[in-house]
């Protein structure tokens, strides 16, 4: 992941029912938590958390 990438943000962060879309605005290598992503949603809210609670858009699970 890199700055400007479009991501889906987990409901665990947003407290909403479904994943929402956003754009990465900051990436921090936190010595205690690891990689922390900050993303801004389409409605202007800003969320930050460990990178495993964000998915790059287009990284859907492939099913045969």
C-alpha cells in the first residue's frame, strides 16, 4: 500500500455495517503497532488503524 491508494476500510474501524471506500493519506511505521494506515473516506471522515483492517480496492477474494 502507498499514499493515494484507494482502499476499503473495515467496519471494525468505522463502526458501520459494511466496508466503506477511502484513500490512504498517511502511512506510519509505528514501533509498537507496526504499519498504521490513515485513510480518508468519501464523506471526509478520517480513520487510522493497523494495515490489516484495510483492503486495497480490487483485492477481492477470487472464487472459482
